[in-house]
């Protein structure tokens, strides 16, 4: 059918959504939290993420034809469900503002250094608005075209970095114990894995729900492998101390790719990869925000909110932080806890309410 998403399309969507804005920040976040042992945090976080994302599938299966916000109202009742949806609305707005501001800061500090950030962010918002107006299925189909390009570029980068890799920069392992690693694990769970809760808006579009668990597992493993590779590459090439001081560490690592002068400006290719993954994440989040607004106001079509919701993000993105240092501190200290609350603890509560209601209804029927 026209508005259905195949299992392979969903897998690609999941991978690109998880990578999203995280692919450029992950080496820095992990080396700040766990130093040269950041790769261990990524593996532990990926293992935990398998169970978290599988739980999202289980929660969605309670009402397969409803998105996250419709599901909340169905399980919790109209009034309480709308309250919960309003908290998700705030969560998505903050996430959108952080991603947009991060992309704007990246472009103004690395590529388009003389362009005002307001102009770049406005162009980002306009592009995302156009994409959101086309809907989820169209974006998913576009991902199918872009995904091979991303994979090829990534593989080339990995091959080129191998001659620069120094395994001794990983030693000693576990020199500071498990506490930093646990901190790094919390970071990656909060950003980006629990943000996948928003991706539940596409579950009603899935063509073959029997394969959703398998594709979720594969997608999570692939995304974790990418995080592991880029973080390990950063540590092995630049060293953990250097990576931890880079605002956009993956971009800095890409500058070291290449042999002599054979390949130049490969970081520009990785910038394009990141912009594509961020665009994908922004579009999904905008659609999710509009669906959330639609559920709160109980209207018939979410697309009428795309333009006003998108324009709202621009001023919030500009006001959310004075500079990139403030944003980086806020996202590493506060966001993981906030995201885990919204993306894990709250869904667990909703699922428990569903099970309790089912138990009570079955008990009454037996009587």
C-alpha cells in the first residue's frame, strides 16, 4: 500500500535516526565521560539499548494501529493521557531546539564561518518543514536512496584511518575503574537511544510487524557499531585527551583521514553524511511534534501544524544557550537524565498501567 513502510525501510530509518546528531558528538561525549575506555561504554550502552528498543516494540504492540500519543490517551484515559502528551511535547521541542542549534553551530564554526547562524538555522528550518510536509513515508523512501552513499563514504573513511591507528593509545584499560564507564553508558542511553521513543510515530505505518523486533535489533547493533568505530578511531588516531577537547570530534577525526595528499577535504564528505542524518532526525521529530500537538488539540490532520511548529523552533534554538560550551554542558549533565525519564521510565509506567488495567478487566470478567 502507498502509506506503508517495509521492514528494510524501517531498519534504515532506525539506523539514521539513532546516528542523527549523535554521530558527530559521540567520541567527545564518551572520552569526556570515560576517557580512553569510552569504547566500553558504547558497547554496554548498545547492549542495554537492545532491551530498551525491544520494549518500545512491546509497548507498541499493545495498540498496533496507534502512534505513541494516541496510545497514551488509549491507555491512560483522555485527561491524564493528554497531560503526558503535553510533557512529550515539551521534550520534543527542547530536542528539536538542541539539534537545530547544534547543526547551526557546526556550520558556522567549521564550514560557513562568515555566515550568520540565524540565516543558516532559518534555511535548516525551511528545508525540514518541506520534508515534514511530504510525510513519513516519503522521507523513508528518500533514506533508501541516500543510505548506500552514507555507507560507502563511511567505509572509505574507516579504510583510510587504519594506517593512522595506534592501539597503544587505549592502554591502560579500566585504569579508573567502572564509575566513568557507567557514566558514559548513561550518556549514550540518554543520547541517543531513549530518544528513539519518538520514532514510535511510524509504527502504525509498518507493513510487516512480525519482523519489527528483528529489524530493531539489527538497526541497534549497526548504529552501535558505527558509534564504536568512530569513537575507537578518534582514540586510536588522536588520543582520548585530544578528542575530549573537540566540540565536533568526528569532523576533527575526518581531517586526519587520507594518505599524504592523495585525498583532501574528506571531512567535507563526513559533514554531508552528518547533515543528512541530522535532517532525517529533525524531520521525524517535527512530524512527531505535530502529531503530539494534534493529539493534544484533538484535530484531524497533523500537517496543518508543521509550518507554525517549525517556525517556533527557530527562536527557541537561538535562546536555548549562549554558546556551544553551555549547550554541551547542559546536554551532558541534564539531558541524559531527562531523556531517560521521558524515553524509558515514563513508557514503563504507561505499560504497567496497561497491564494492571488488563488484569483488572480479566478479573472482573472471571467473576
